[in-house]
C-alpha cells in the first residue's frame, strides 16, 4: 500500500510538471548579446553611456521587460552588450530591443545622441541569440 501511494504521488507530480513545462509557464534564462553599432559598422561613442531596453510589444501595455544601462565607457570602443532575463517571456511574443547612446552624459536625448529600435522575435527554442543593434543619429 505504501509503495502504491509513493508511485501515485510521483506519477501525479511528474504529470503536473510535464503539463506546466509543455504550456510554457516555466521560466527560463534568455540571453541576448551583440554589439551596438552605427549603420556603417563603426562605434564612434567615446565615453558615452548606452542604455538598453527590452519591451514586449505584443502586450497591450507594452511592458518593459528589461531596462538598464549595461555599457558605460566602452573599453577600446568595444560596445558589446549582454541582456539576461531570468523569468517568463512569451515564446510567441514580439519584443523590441532599443538602445540610446547618451554621448555627452546629460541623461537627455538630444541631437548629439544616437537611438535605435529594432524588432526582434524571441523563439522558444533559441535562448542565446547574437543580435547587433544599429543606432542612428537622434532626430527628435
């Protein structure tokens, strides 16, 4: 009787785990990395601070999933970034990855700065995705 109870407990537990996993409700780690570049492939940012944001545009409220400054004073003009999100992301969702390069460090978007907004679809089976972000002169 005791073995049967243990077997039923394990069977129910594994069934619940499989249902949750199959429905995509479990969180995982998403890692997106690449470089921040101008359209000609250069990085003329000097000692700028680069602010990165990952936004879910399939959500009616356009929820910002990740918002942080990850690159400051890029070493040898190498503005590489890594965005890591531990949690649930909709595998069918469409996300925008945006960058703002604050050239003069005044924390205000102005005509000396660069900005970008690129559509990037996260796929359920790809967790590490190289993705370069191209920025253009800010136009207001």
